[in-house]
C-alpha cells in the first residue's frame, strides 16, 4: 500500500492509496483537536454525516447496500444511535471508509469524505488540508513527469548508440541515403516487433487518430525495456549476430523484463481488491 504524509498546521497526516484512490487518515487529522479519536465516532452519529456517506457510496460504489443504508439513515440522529466504521462497512459494503488494525492502523477515508470530516472539525483545518493535499499531488505529478522524461531521454540516447552500431556494422559502403534510412527503419522495427509485436507502420495503421509514434505512447515500463534492448541489440550487432536470431532473443528479453517490471504492480492490484497473489 503506497503511503505518504502531509503536514497540516503542524500535524502529520498519512495519505495511502486504496482501490487506486487516495485515502486520508482521520485518526491523524484529529490529533490536534480536543477529544481525539472519539471525535470520529461523534461525527458518525450525526445524521447529516450518514446521509453524506450514503450519497457518496451510491455515486461511487455499485455494490453498496442501499436497503441497509436506509435503515441506518432512519435511525441516525436518535440519542441511542451509534455507528462505528466497522459496523457501517459490514452492513452496507461501503468502500469510502476503511479501518486498519495494528501499530500504524486507524480510520481512513476517501479524500472526498476526509475533506467533509475536516470541514466538520474546522473550516480552517479543511482549507489547510486541501492545500497540502493538492501540494502533494502536484509534487507527485511533477516527479512522475520527470521520471517519464528521464526514461524517454535515456531511450533516445541509447537509440543514438544503436543507430551508430547499425551504421558501422550493417551498412555497406556507397549506399544511397534512401537505402541507409531503410536499414535504420528495419532495425527500429526489429525492436518494435520484439517489444510491441508489430511494426511502426502496422501500429500507425491501427491507430490513425493518435499523434506521434508507438514509442510516444509507450508506458514507463516499456520505455525502460526499450532502452535496455537498444543497448543489447547494439552489442549483438557488433558481434555479427543475424537479425532473425536477434529478434528471437530480444523478444525473449522483452517478455522476461516486462513480466518482472509489471509483476509488482499486478500484485498491488490484487492486494487492493482483496485477492491473494497468484503462486508463481
């Protein structure tokens, strides 16, 4: 589970990723308020809170039990009414709130709900919470963009090494410029076939509305593998390995590396959905 932290008016507040969405620790949020964790239970007893939670679930959770919610909503507001996060989840199948046990546990809520809770605690606190959360997301977006651009640049550098190896070892002397370009295109498509399973022309024919080429639309993992493959292919070209042999070997390398790079992400998705990681 991806875990980060933001500082809201001197209070460290944990942000985790669940269901591919950001969840904020309500337990951390109440640390600066008198009453502590009891404030979460007090907030849940509020009829307006229950109605808000119900509407949020109906909009975001196809499996939400609306019949159970109706009963809880009718009872909310009474002096004897009590609602815990565990009871709410078990009764309705809600996904907006989450309770974690253990030393780093606590009550977490989807950011929409956490902002609503922050407003209930203090309008000022809510504004600071939103500001710091936005700062976190902007920093993450910047980092991701930088990482993607770094890999894209690395791919371009290795592509230059790759084309230099082609020029030195594959192109006979006194070839026309058109023929030289054809050799470059052939080697580029060798890598395209090994990694993407089709040539640049085939990709463009299948995606006429997309701007750029298949490498412009590649994932970060594909760019990493492409960068590695270009270096390996350059070495094999220098060794005089035939193109058919290189294609087969590079395809095997691409499959193995993509499996390795995507295995962690696939496992994370399984954990987020409550499924067990498959045995390998």
